[in-house]
């Protein structure tokens, strides 16, 4: 396989060659301020390989038509591409059926769909919703709104000084009765990989419904919903080499069958009369209007690309790069790294440098061609818990190399020198 390093002996454990992979991404031909592009913001959105770009281009050139509604060849082709994308997603995450796969705009909409369609039907004022202190705003705000609307309790599971979730506190909540637990798989700031298999087993003992925010895990590691045992799981295409504007909600079929639609009109109906409407079957019941067909095509191509590499290899490569970056950052004076050790984190590192604002660091790095994220990363409560207003985040993916890490360290040393720290 062209993506693998030839030096390794055991093919099952051969790591990927990021230098070769980079050639599949047109954007890395760009120069930024006269420097080669070092892209370290994949936690926000990933870059796209040429195969994904071409798949979308070919769809619009050759098969563009609306789905499910036309008795002509283009519509049939478009429908097949769209529905095959669902089947590919279903297989990729280990769902039992494509009927458990709902296409949304993104992870945020997927979580809101659950809050609106499942939450408003099942949550009462006597219930408790539990989330964690390390959640993205997308997995906080919908539950704040629902808890205020229903008058129910919203509780937070804390994390310790090492960035690890307090599982004892979580079980304490579960024992007292929790209707819904909505938890991130991988923190987009701390990088913490939460033990979702254990968490779901624990929750099921107490009859708790579980939603997993997998925006930062599905792109980077093997995720199997059947093995995890969750009820819902949400992620986005644009963080896993796919296009923006399309996300995925997995839901157990029996739960989806009982839920009311989130958005009405168009393809989510089976029959409409003047005073009554009957909903379509799953999964189309939740996909009102013309969907993002080209997005589904692009997502399917992205999964095909990742499958060729192998998610185990994706994970191993990121772990190596992250550990290298973590070690080199740890050697620098005046840097505080947030979250656990490399062995317990995903492919990102958030940090601060004494005496330099994160936005200044990001600006200096940009002049060196290095793209990092600076701010609260849509996780203000987490930053409040850490006692900081913002942080710098470097996040890694399959196209990042050791040279990228070296460039980051060189850029940070330049920032320290400019600020005299």
C-alpha cells in the first residue's frame, strides 16, 4: 500500500507515511507568507484529499439531480450515490442498519435533533440530564435550553487535575437516577479519551440513555457503536477529510422509531392531506427537504480514503506525532500543557506560554506558515474551570509529519524570543 512506510516488518503494524499522504492534498502545494503550510488545526476542520474533491466535482458534472423524486436516470444515479453513502457510514461505525444513520448538517445539528425529538418527548421536570465539564458548547447549550424548558436538573461530571473524567462522581449521579447522559468521546481541548465503553456499560446498569459526541473520535480512531453500546452518536464529515455541511447521527432504531421529526416538509413525509400528515420510514423521517447530496458523496469518498489506510494506522500515527509534540513542548520553559499524558489523549494539545496571549502566539505562528487555533475552542466552561480565558491548540492528522512538529517548536521559540520570555 502506497501510504505505508516500507521500513516496518509486520504489515499489520506498519505506520503510515505522512509525506506520501500529503501529496494527495492539493492545499499543501500552497505557500503561506512564503513558507510551506504547516496545518495544525484539524480538530476544527480537516483538509481534503483530491479523491474527495473529485468525487464532488464528478457528481455535479455527471449525476446532479434531486433524489427519490425522479423517474429518470440522473435522479436514479443521484439516489443510489446518496443511499450508498448511508450504507458506507453504517458499515464504518458498526451500525446494524443504514436505517440507523441520519444525515444532518453537522455534529451540532445531530445533538440538537436528539434534544428536540427525543428530549422533549422523554424528559420531565423530575428527570436529570448529566454532561461533563469538558464538553463543547454544542453538547452544553441544547441541554441548558431543554433543562430550563422542562424544569429538570442539569448536572456536570468534573475532571481531575490530569484532565481525566471523575468516573466515581459519574456513577454517583447514575445511582440516583439519570435520564440522559451526553458525553464527549474525545475532548476538543484536553484531548482526553474518555472510556466510553465503560461509561456506557455503567449507564446501562441504571437504565440511562447515552449520547456520545464523537466529533473528535470518529475521524481519528476505530469507533464501533455496537461495541460501545451507546444509544446515539454524532459526528461531522468535515473533520474526517469530508466536506462541510454534512454530519451524522446514529440512533438505535427502536428509539428513532418512537421519536417525532426534527424538521418537517419535503422527503420526510409519506402522505399529506389537508389536516393530517404521515411520516416517512427511517431514516428519511428525519431528513426534511432536499438533503446535502454532494456532501454525502464527499463523505463516502472520505470514508473510502480512510478505509484504505486503516483506522488503526490513523490512530497509531497520530499517537506518535502527538507524543513527539508533547515531549518537545514539555522541554520548553514557561509552557503549560492542559490534559493528560500522550497515552491517554487524542491527537491534539492545548497549551499556554507565560507572558504571551494565545492570539499573539497564533499570529506569530501564522507568519511562519503554521496554522493553529487560539481562543476558547467553543469550550468556555472548560476554560473557566482551568482558570484561563483562552489557550493555543495544535491538532494533528494523517498528513502531519515530524517536520511539522519541529516547525511548531521553532515558531514557539521565536514567539518567546520576540516577547522576551
